[in-house]
C-alpha cells in the first residue's frame, strides 16, 4: 500500500498502467505524425496493383507495401518504447549508483562503476528495443500482407461481377 508521505507523481509513476498509458500516448502521437507516410504507402499500393495486369505479379506490390508497413510500425513501436524506457532506465541507473554510494565505495570507483553500469544498461535497453521493434514489424508486415491480398481479391471479384 502507498504511504501518504510519497508525492502523488511518484505514486502515479510507480503504477504499471501509467507506463502503459504513456506508451500508448506516445505511440498514438507518433502514428498521428506519420499518418501521411502510411497514406502514401497505401496510394502507391493502389496505383501499383491497378497497373499490374498479370495475375502472377499481383502479390509483389502487396509484399512491398506490407514490408513498408511493417518497417513503419516497427520504428513507431521502437520510438514509443524508447520514450518509456528512458525514464525507467534513468531511475534504475540512479538507484544503483545511490546504493553503491551507500555501500561505501570511494568516488573514483563509483565513477568507474557508473560508466560501466551506464554502458551495460544502454546495451540491454538497445537489445530489448530492437527485439520488440522487430517483433512488431514482423507481425504488422504479416497482417498487412494478408489484409492487402484479401482486399485485392475482394476488389477483383467485385470487378468481375460487373462484367
């Protein structure tokens, strides 16, 4: 249970839902700012799929567009995760340094440990960001590929019914 002495901001930042809301807010802002890029990928796909008359080449524009969608959503997820990871990493780094200072480490050793800890935390955070970004990119690329193929087949079937 939270003690009444803790400030409201500290109590709010210690909640998991606060970090999830922060992630979703940053992701929504990044998605909103890159909406024109997503629309340009969609218009390119529509132009490329309508200009290709051979049915065997109909999957290539969908593949390229889905890879672009996956890359965009992967980068957006990495950016949003970075916005959440930086404060959490900073709190972890400060906590470890304070604990080392209270353990009686001399200043010189504390500075050296601080540099090593900074490098370790940054490397781990970078690896996690890459793994999560690649996971999101792969899932979004797969889902968008199937969605584009289904929508193009549905549009093709509607076009043949009009004849």
